[in-house]
C-alpha cells in the first residue's frame, strides 16, 4: 500500500516538474506561430498574428492543465484506494481477533460464557459471510462433543446436565439461523457435518443445505428436516433416532444413505423426492409413513416402506 501511494506521489512531483518546460513550449509556440504568419503574409495585421500565436501557446498550456488534472485525479484515487484497503485490513484484523477470542471462550467452564461465544461467532458470520462456513463447522463440532443426557440421583449432576443441554440447543438454533431459507434464490450451499452429534429438537425445516452428514448421530425427542432442499449428499449411516423424525416434503438432489439407520419412533418421510442413488441396507423402521415418495434411481426398500 505504501508502494502505491509513493508511486502516485512521484508521478505528481514529476507533473509539477514539467511546468517550466510547458511554459517555455508555450512561449516558443507563440513566437513560432506568430513569426511564421508574419513571414508568410507581411501585409497581414500584426494583432492577428499575435492572436493566433497566443492561441497556439494557450493550447499547450491548456493541454498541460488537462494532463495535470488527470494526474491529480489518479493520485486522489490511489489515496482513496489505499484508505479503503487500510479500513478493510483493520476490519479483517478485528474480525480475526473476535473469531479467535470466541473460539477460545467455547472451552470456558461457565455455560453463559460459551453461549455468548456462540452468539459472537454467529454475529461475525452474519456481518462477514466469508466466515459462515467456518462458524457452522465450529458449531457442529460443539454438538459432536461427547454428551449423554442422564437424570442422575444427585441433583447437582442433573442440573449440570440440563445446563449443558441449553448450551447445545443454542448451538442448534444458531445453525438453523445461519442457513438460507427455502425461498431464497441462488442460495449459498453450506455443508453440515454432524457426525456422532447428539441432537435434541433440531429444526432445519425450510432450509437449503449442501452436504448433510449425520453418521452415527443420536437424534433424541423430535427432530425436523422437512421441506428442505439438500443440494449435496445425505449420510444417515448408523444414525439412531429415539423419538419423532420428520423428513417429509424434502428434496434430495444428491445421494441419500440410510444404511443401518435405526428409527425407533415415528418417522414421517411422505412426499420426499430422491433424485440420486438411495440406500436403505440394514435400516430399521419402527413406524414409518412414506406415501408419495419418488425415486429417480429405484432402491431396495425396507419392508416397513413397502407396507
């Protein structure tokens, strides 16, 4: 950036150094044009020759002025560009510092600090979209942390368990908020990696998503993935559902893998569209509703889907 400004200033100084040669050229043009006219036509009025010579000299000065103004404009544009780059650099530095601090605070012992860090990350993603995928990866990584919701005999353990659940629910809500809604045109296709995640009341309905990876995930209570457009691949391999599972009216544009998937509660898959290869090998479905599903590549359906 200093180089850009220094180069512009050097050009500006060079432009000022041409002032004296321009004046000399103007005087020479005045003398030359006026003298030539008098030599060609000695009887012509002298004031006409002087006037024409003055016009020639003035034209040179005018050209210099135009050139000088153009140089000044370029110098000013270079300065503005330098200032814009400096401001953007400062913004990026501040954003990087906010990001690093928020990530650090995700490991804090206090639940409210972790919640604040998550909101800080989500706010950063909304103000600077280039951070969105990274922030989603971090929020998903938090949900992949080991977690087991158990009501212990000791009240303290139970309370800590519930507090941690609230933090995880915050992470889920922020993920939901960062994904583009279904009505958006040409949305950014963000990927979600929720491998081995523990989810409670996850709701990604009416959202666009790229890849959706839920391998060996644990879905508890009720989880909603309906009315989605999944542009990439879906992997629910070895995922377990202990509750209600809603994935109806969803468009699967990539592969959909339900291998060894276990749904122990109600699973609603009605009117979903599978546009690529789909697998149900070894999957278990306690209670499924799958009326109106369409398959571009016909899979081997589990018995529960055929009834």
